[in-house]
């Protein structure tokens, strides 16, 4: 099973990819998480990516695709993966098709999670992210059990600097111009499914699960 989650910043991709990873038993591969971890470790990749994340722009060039390719070739992805935050441009979607041919894999489904802009800004401005495992919480919609601590791993929660209103608005603009065209790209391939993201996380999850369970013909 290889599932791509598409959707604007704050749509719930991270939340759903974690739930899907648990229920389907494959890892979650989130390019934003990989970049943030590299930035925290101050690796060459992190140093290169940081100015783009700070401004809310996409990291340019082939490095994101190269990163995803090597991640998918690791042993824990042999049964598949849930991709969160990639591909984010039509160019990356084309590169990804070439990678999939190369590593003899196919896409199961591409899920587009729809949420209106005003709700996205509410979600991003109240989001708290775990420094250690990158799980997300929300001060109103999904508070952690202990204030400032991750329910999953106990790590410290922080507000991403790019969740500030100014950078979040840039990210939404970048999404509309660069990422939205990816929806049509996958529509044409016949693998796209739309899901209403303005429901409880559990309802969104069951909608997704009901659409990815491909019943084998008898
Ligand atoms: P969100 O939670 O808003 O969807 P992510 O954590 O997925 O954000 O991404 C954060 C940042 O990481 C992006 O603004 C961008 O700078 C960088 N990034 C993540 N994925 C990609 C990608 N596929 N291509 C280029 N840059 C990316
Ligand atoms: P993305 O990865 O698409 O940027 P997240 O999964 O991090 O989005 O969710 C963004 C914020 O919205 C987080 O604070 C999260 O707790 C909250 N959230 C996620 N799904 C829902 C939902 N269905 N209803 C309300 N809030 C949600
Ligand atoms: Zn955590």
C-alpha cells in the first residue's frame, strides 16, 4: 500500500498519516518532518533547507525527490508507506512517477483532504508540534493531556515558527499556485479521491479507509 496525502497546510495530513500508518502497518514519510529533523541536527541538508522553511517557500530542486526515493528503499517501507507533504508540485509528481517505475512500485491512492481557508488558519495558529516525534496537537481542537508535553512520546511541544500568521499565509499562497495543480495531475491518472477534512479526525480516517480498501474481484 502506497498512499499520498494531498491538501493545504493545516488540512490534517500529519494527523491522518499517523492514524493511517498505525492502522495499515506501514511507516509515515513526511518530507516536512525530515527537513525539520535535518535543521535541528544542523546537517548539510538542514542548512540548505532552512531559509525556505523559514519563509514558507518550497525547497527547490531535486533534493526532496532524492530524499523520498532513498527513504522508500529502506527496509521498513517494503510493504509501503504513507506520504505526507510530497509531491508538492507537478514537477515533483512527474519525478515521483519516474522513481516509482525505477523501484517497481505503484500508487494505491492519492487522497485530497479539503478544508476551507479560514479553518486552516485557525488550525495552524493553534497547532503545537512535538520536538521529538512531530505529532501535532491543537490548543482547542486536540489539546494534549499534559500541557506542553506530547501524548505519544512525552516530548516538548512547540509552535512552529512557520505557523505564524504571516508565514502561514505565504504557505497557503504557495499551496494554491504550486500544489493545487497536482490534484488534476492525479485525477487524470484515475487514482484521486476527495475527502471532507472538516469532520472529526476519526470520521476523516474512516472516510479514507473506506476509499483505499480495494476489494479484489472474485
Ligand atoms: P504543512 O504542515 O504546512 O503541510 P510541512 O511540514 O509538510 O507543512 O512542510 C513544511 C515546509 O517544508 C514547507 O513549507 C517547505 O518549505 C518544506 N517542504 C516540505 N515538503 C516539501 C516538498 N515536497 N517540496 C519542497 N519543500 C517541501
Ligand atoms: P497538516 O499536516 O496538513 O499541516 P496537521 O495534521 O498537523 O495538518 O493538523 C493541523 C492542526 O489541526 C493541528 O493542530 C491538528 O491537531 C488539528 N487538526 C487535525 N485534524 C483536525 C480535525 N479533523 N479537526 C480539527 N482539528 C484538526
Ligand atoms: Zn512526541
